């Protein structure tokens, strides 16, 4: 892996219904994305709507807790048009830190290749 030498900012908050969560991701280069997630009690999954604002790409996906880790599957990548699927696995490291591993699959989710890691620190 090549370490990227920048710090992105992710801001997250629950909305007024206390069920819907919105996150915003910004980078020093001007990249911006946001997603809205809400928990579906019937399917036991988070349903998400993702927007890459600069490219005006919208995509829907789901997340669920598998083996104690939040796992997100995004078919055809975040654009919905890629030649690969994405799996993001979040691991809680402490009360203030977590790690997200991002994998790609080019064979219909039979095998996964780890393509990058993100480390996050919670700040008030």
C-alpha cells in the first residue's frame, strides 16, 4: 500500500428522527461525498443512499453487522457502473478509533482483494 499524505474529514450526525444518520466526507483536494443511512428493522440492515457531489453520482447500498463488524457491500462500486464490487469492513479499535478496510472483487464476490485501509479518529 502507498500511504496517502493527507487527512480527510468525515462528519457524521443523527438527524431529528434519531434513526437516520448522515455522513459527509471531504478531502483537501476538494472531494466531497455524503450519504444518508437509516436502519430497517425488518431486514436488520442499514439502507444507504450515497452521493459523490462533484461527479453527481448517486448509488444505493446496504450495511449490516457481520461477525461484530459493520460490513457494507456496494455492487458495481460507488458509481454503480464499475467493473468491480466493493466491500467495506469497519473494525472498532477503541472508543475513539476505528479502521475501515476496503476490498474489491472482480469475480462476482467470490474473492476479495484488500485495496486500501482508512484509519479514523473520533473528535468532538
